[in-house]
C-alpha cells in the first residue's frame, strides 16, 4: 500500500476517533442541559429559556456526526437479502454502485445544505439569538464527512473485501 493511501487511512481513523469524542461530549452536554432545564423549571420554578433550544441543536449535530461514524463502521440499518446471496464480482459491482449512489446523494444534500446555510445567514434563533446557520450547518458537515468516507471506500479501500473490513452499506 502506498504512503498516500496509508496517510489517508490514518487521517480517516483520526477523524473517526475525534468524532467519537465529539459525540461523547455533545451527548453529555445535551443530557446535562436537559437535566438543568428540568431542574430549573420544576424545582426552582424559574425555567431557562435557552435550554430546550440548545439541547435540540446539540441533538441535530449529534445525529449528523453520528451518521458519519455509523456509516464508517457499517452500522446503518440495511436490507442485505440481495448482498447475502451474491458473491464474487457481482457483489463487488453492486457494493461499488451503492457506494457511488450514497456519495452522489451526500454531495447533493451537502451542496444544497451549504446553500441553505448561506441563505439564512442573517436569521437568529429565538431563545439564544445565535445565527441559525450554526444549527443548520450540521447537515452539510455530516454529509461532507459521509461523502469523503464513501469516496475513501470506493477509491482507497476498493481493493479490499467489504466483508473482511466489517463495513457495509
């Protein structure tokens, strides 16, 4: 394997590890914020106006970044009845086709997502008054990460057997 491929795979693994830590902190922060919101609302009877909104935006970011980690690990739900019956070159072609379709879809959603973020750049959230672009940015960022992973699967890991990698679509 060439040095460039090894470097790309090391960066890929580093990004996945970073995303796992980011997800850990996002989930922890979201849990803490929801608990604080409940405590302030029902115990202190002084609700925090921003807690629900921040928890919602953290959940969106967590879902979009988590989709990347799940895609990389092959953990998304999939119907594999056809793939289970195919072997050899047919299975490889079908896998590559599915990966290409995923990459194409992610590219379209990413481009449209960045366009949407640009369109709403002046809009702010109701409670926290932060730019809504920060909340909406989760979608194109998640799609970008999945797109890059799909391209790595197609062009870098293409010579490896998907069953040996433990990665599926």
